[in-house]
């Protein structure tokens, strides 16, 4: 496996599908909303495909416009509990983060998931102390694939694009990284298929996030 030659000082991670397997928690909350509105539950596969753009965009295609605000409140109320009981780390995540911290890298999270739920995940799974900064799309005008979130994180540490690396699992992560001028590595454990990832030509792709250790 190749090594990155540039002097990377900051590694930015997506959460869902990259560090965290929260698909069961998302599906549980999503179908709770579907049942509330008298709609048929969706398969885990269909829900997985819709993950990554934020919870409003997750629900929007399946509900009437006038029901969306109520549905979002119901989803978020249920999701607070489902995350705590059903979200799991992918293998080797803590070991990877410890390795990167010991090597002196700054670590950050860039997620389209609302801040409230990102922090629940980080606290429950005991990851919060590894990260120097967490930024989520609900604090911004535009989420990924717009590059704003990555640009703001990089600028917080006064670094140039070539000094940062972004790790995600979806095509929208790759698009955000390319627009920000930041090398982006995609993990094939998330919502985008390998074929979709290959089509957009990431800097590199890896099977498991723990494999990043072999690159840095």
C-alpha cells in the first residue's frame, strides 16, 4: 500500500459509514416515523442508500411536505435513544485514532449529521477526547458536498489544503474534498458502492478505516 508523501498535519473524518456503523439506529428511527404516519417500513438497503445528506433529506422523499417538520421532530426524539443502544464502532477505530494522535496529527470530524447527534455518538462510544474539533452541517449554510465544512475546519488550524486529509465513505464526501482541494480517501463500508466510488476517482479507497494506518 502506498504512503502519502506530503506533510499531512490534519486528518478530518466523516462519521456514519466511516468510523461508525449507525445504520441499524437510523433504520430503527426511520421506520418508527414511517409507522407513525401509516406508511410501510422501508428495507435497510433503501434506507442505507439515502443516508449521508442529513436527517431532513433522509425523510423528505418518503413523506408529504406538510408532514416533514413533525416527522423530523419524531425522528430526532426516537433517534436519541436508538443511537445510544445501536451505534457501533467499526473494528480498529480507537486504535487508529490513538495511533494518529500519538503521531501528532490534529483530528477533526466533518458530518452532515446534526451536532446534537454527532456529540451523542462521540460521547457514548468514547471517541470525543480524540478529536480537536467537531463541525456539523447544521452550523453552516450548506452541508456536503459543498466544501464549506472542510474549508472551515482546515482554516481553524491555519493549514493549507495540501496539509489536510479527508476520510469519508460517500461520493458526496469525495465531491466536497475535491472542491476543497483536499486529498480524500473513501472507505467502502458506507452508503456508496465500490462502483460509485470508482466512478468519481478518489485519491485512494480502502476497505476498512483502520487501513489508513498503513498510509499515514
